């Protein structure tokens, strides 16, 4: 007997659901599992902006670091309590009271005086009324010192907890909290203004450049908010993610006895004198390593939202008095408290040099402004990062900084390295998405294995053409090369011809002239394409194929060029001896190596030449300031 119609429909429906479920299970089984993130590929600072839905529920914790200055502490806590906190906001107060050094007081009278002072401080903080949130007092059993006071004061409980750290001789403006709340809302939770490069905000008046021989700290009256790498210890707001990253970095480095020494920094002198009594050299080294920045205010007439009375203590042998004037409730020019879009703010490094972040070129039209901004003495350096070790790239950057070479542009495939270079202020060309090259490459028949090589060559040809249009001479080279001197990339060789080619060194130089502009006409790029396939089929070495193409085209047009290799401008790393002083000849302008050379060999040989200037973090061993 056949089943009833409604039963047949139910069976069909169940079968369909079962089939869909099995299909989905099969699809998910084919999907690759999420790989574990590589910390070098996806560092914490590249995380996206935090969830904006949580922005109303963030936690604000004030961390007060106290020692033995009761009057200072009283003034500090009083100013914090008089600030304007919004009705529904909870602001927590954590007070850390460090213990005195017992070994410093041998007499019972001295010890009794110190114990009595500690009791007075504890009695005061116990009785201090704080009605805006929880109050917590941490009284240490032994002397921790300023470094531990700062570093151990906070481990964020979430990505939505913020710490405002003040030392006991500080005084804050009644307007300080509302300003910091606006900073958090605008530069942390607002996705359009969020940057993973920002680690917090300082309320002190900017007045110090730590890089030796750096620029003077000068700001126009229109610059009310700006970004600066230096941490501010007189009223510093800390964002949770960068602080956690710092704590882990600090732990790893200190455990391995790696010192926070940076050549060319005034703070290194402080560290050599005071050692582990201070914490700022550690944080400064971390900031330099990771390329992070701090938000600062710039008020007129030496005013600030937080001031230090510079009372006698670890940092001052005797009281020096207030460093600035406090912005009070009667402050009338509230336009200076306005927060501007992040894209409108200026960024400065430890030398107080302007940093232009996120300059990424992906088409021919936006290439011109980048070339104009970097050129120096009408010369541009195009550096290819294809098939180059990341450590070698970072070392080249530090070497450029040390020599004050600024007229460079990097070209390479899109990667975390390329994005990080752009984030730190280095101009880059994204060859993977360079629209003009992509369109031209589509018309070429090639194997997948040569796709990246074609893009590299075509982008180099396009950049050279655009540079010549502006009247700039152009160097094209691989990242497997370093200049010996700061003037190595200038046309100072006294050669007659306008094109230099060095297939062994991997160098191409095109001097700006009527002849080269005629050679590099619009059809030159297409001629490169037509010769590329033929040379590739002849099994030409891929590393020098672009130079082979240019050489063939010049020979076809009977145009003379100079052989850089014959001039011995380059020194191969293979010929470097342990005694580096005898390695270079007078004519050697560069040192170069093959892309197949192992990294340990590159490092060892460059160390012989005193040209390896990065540390284990792939960051510069120093900060090299060159006043503009």
C-alpha cells in the first residue's frame, strides 16, 4: 500500500535536508584549516581596529606611581579628583607605593623616620576619597625602583582597557580626561582614524629631541595635534595591544641580557649612567624596533594638560619646578582641543624629521608625486626587493639612513614586508597590483613561473620612463647591494655616455638627457616585452635578464653605453677578506652579492666591512639624525 501524499512530502523533505547537510559537510572538509599565524608575518601591531561596538564600554584606569613624596602625591591626587569625568563613566584609581631602600638606612632613627613617612603616605591614600570608580592601593614590601614601577603597573585585561600613567609629582588639567576620552574614541575606535602604529597619547608639552644632531622641535601654531615617536613620562595614556607587545618583547630581551642600547640617542647615555633604575630606554628601543608613534598636543604659550613639578627624586637631585603651564578650566581657545582626522596629522621620528606614511604606488598616474618627493640632486634610486632576504632589506634601509640616502623607492610584490615599509614611511611600489603593468602583462603569453619576473621588469621600465620625464637620472638596482658612501648614487664618475650597465653587479644607470628620453619613448616598454620572450627561451640568467634586454635594445639602435663592471665600481662579497680594511679598492662604490647567497654569509661578510647595522629584531642598531 502506497504512503499517504503528506507522508511522501515529509520523506522527500528529510532526504533533501540530509543531502544538503552532507554536501555542506563535504565542502567544509575540503576547506583548508586556518594555519597558525606566524608572529613575524602577522605581528600584533597589524591587527585591525578593535570592535567599534565595544567603544562605549572601555575601561579607564589611572596608575599613580608614588614613592616618598607625600606633598607631591597629595597635589597629584587632588588634581585628578578635580577633573571632569562624565556621569556614566567609571574611572578607576590604582596607587602603587614603592618601598624605601632598607639597605640605605643603617641607623634606627633614620629607619623610624622612613617608616613613619610610609605610614603617613598610606594613611593619606587610605583616606583619600575617590568616587568615580574603584580605588586600589598596592604597597610594595621592597624597593622596586622606577623601571619596575612602570612596567609592572599594568597588564591589560582586554583590548578595551586603557591605562593613564602618572608619577606622583605630576599635576593634571581638569580637562585632561575628556581630551583623552576623545582620543580613545577618535583614534582607537573610529576605524577611519585607527592606525596600528599608534601606541598612546602624551599630555606633556613636547620639548625634547632624543636623537643626537636632530632637528629642533619646532611646530607652527596651526599644529595642535601631531604624532611623535618619543614616549612621554609626564602623563602618558597607553593603548592595550602595543603595551602587551612591549611587555613580551621586554621580557624576551631582558631574559637574554640584550641591552636597550641605540647608537646616536641621548637616552642611551642615560641608560649607561643609571642602568636599570630607568625604564624609558627599553620602551624607546621597542618603539624604534616596531616603528610606533605617540599622540602629542601643541598648545600656545608653553601650556599642557599635564605638567611635572620635577620634584627631587630619582630624576632630579633637587626640585626644579614646573616644566610648563597647566591648561585650566578657564581655557578659552577650545579649538586647540579639536581632534583632526588622522590623515591630516603630521608624523615625526626620534630626530624630529617628518615621516610620510603609507606611500604605496599602484599605477602610473600616482607615480609622479612620489618621485618628485624623494628625488635629490635630480636623481632617483629604484630598488627591487624581489628575491631578497628580509634581513638584507632592513639592513639596506638602516644603511641608507646612516649615509643619509633619501632618494629611493622600493618596488616589489605585495607582502607584509612591503606594507610594513610603507607604514614606517618608506615609499614603495606595489608591482603585484600596478594597473598599467597588469594590463600590459595580459597581452603577453608567458608561464606562471615568469609572471613575477615580467612585472618586475615592466615596473622598472615604467618608473625609469616617468623619472626621465621629470628630468631625473635613475639608478635601477637589486636589494642585493649596498653603497659604500653617501655620494655613490650621484652622477660623479665623469663618464661620457648616458647609460651605464653592469650585468655582474646588477646595476643600471640612465642619465637624464635628450638622448635617453628619446630612447625610453613609449614604445620602449613594448620592445622590452618583445625581446623578453626571446631571451628567456635562450635560457639567459634570470637575475640579469632586464639588463640583457636593455643592452640588446641599445645595440640594435647603435647607442653607446658604459660597462660598470669593467670600471670595477662594485665589490663582490665573495672577495671580501676578514681584514676589511684591505677589501675595498679606491674605485669601489658598491658591494654586491648574488640572490642565491645565504643570509649567514651575507651577514658575516658585511660585518667584516662594518656594513651590517641591524640587530636581532631586524631593526637599526642606531638612530642616525641628519638635520634638514
